């Protein structure tokens, strides 16, 4: 989960919610606990390809540079000889100014078309036209192949004078949340050295790491000069779990 300031939703809430929803799945490969598919995302078998389905509500399409940055990021670590592709598709507006986790789940299950099966692992990214009903949350990774980015919050906090650019913010959110799908930190990719910020859940103790819980964003009125990278501890964890 990516937060403004220090707000954090306890992971146990997400896992409890997931446990209630596991039966409502197509084939048992998606809609599982966060981090469950970390190894399968990293290695080349049984899934030699990754398809990312980005579904966005009117006015909230991501820009090409942030999508390309995500692909570049993933190609550094994932062993997918048959490639990583991204499908982008508009979906209807939510009609709500704020959205709950239940709302997000309902929208994903209504519109998602890419799932895990055969030699493909699928990831769904939803970009909404509303804010999360928990204040100051930019994005959330809540299942093994599911991410939600709150477009209204992103647009309100980027692209204007003194703010991070929209492309930068989308890039940080995509990569940070995908880091959670890859099992970081200590959430599916076991730590080789202890670097978990236990007080803030599945996040890194290194303030300069992409997986730090409170990376500086436009909430502080500043901007990110460079997109944060994974630190050596996070990279080591991924490699130990099958990354390049």
C-alpha cells in the first residue's frame, strides 16, 4: 500500500478480507493473499509470460512513459522469456467520489478479463475516478495479482506548480505496488537480511528505497527528483526468490 504521510492500513485487514473472498474465483490462481504469487511472477515456469491489464475510468488514463517505465522495471527482475505485455482499456465511471475496498473488488470482478492460466500470469491494475474511503491513500495492492490506483488522488497531487509530475507519481505507484506483488518486504519473498520496517508493515527501513513506507510525494509540497529504486536488500530478496 502506498500512503501519503504515515497513514497505514494494517495488512491483517487485507488478509482477513481476502480470506472471505477466496471461494469467489475462476480457477484458484487469482484473488489470493497478497504475495502468494511472488515466486511465480519472478520465475519462468509455469508462467513464461506476464500480461498486465490496466483498466482506467474516464479522464484517468496513465501516460505512456509511466507504463513503459513499469515494463522496464519489471524486465530487470522477472524471468518471462515470452514477454511482458500491457493492455490498456477504458471502463465506465464509478459514479462515486469515494470508494471502499468492497467497491474496488466489485469493479475488478465486473470488468477484469485477464487471468492467470496456461503459460500466462495475469495482473490487474484498476485506476479509479474516485478517492479511497481511507484518507490520504494513493494506491493499494490487495490480492496476489490485484492493484488499485486512486486516480482522483493522484491527479489532485501531481502536475501542478511545486508538485511531482503526474508521470513520475504514476511510475512510483505502479512500481511500489508491484513490489508488494513480488513479495516485498517479507511478504512472499523471504528476507535474506532483516530490513523490514515492522511498525509500518511490509516496507523497507531504507528511506531511499522504492519500498520505503513514506516516500516523499507531492503531499509534502515537493517533488521526487528521481524515481526511487529498490535497494540492495530488496533486490537480494527478489533474487533469492527467483529473480534475474
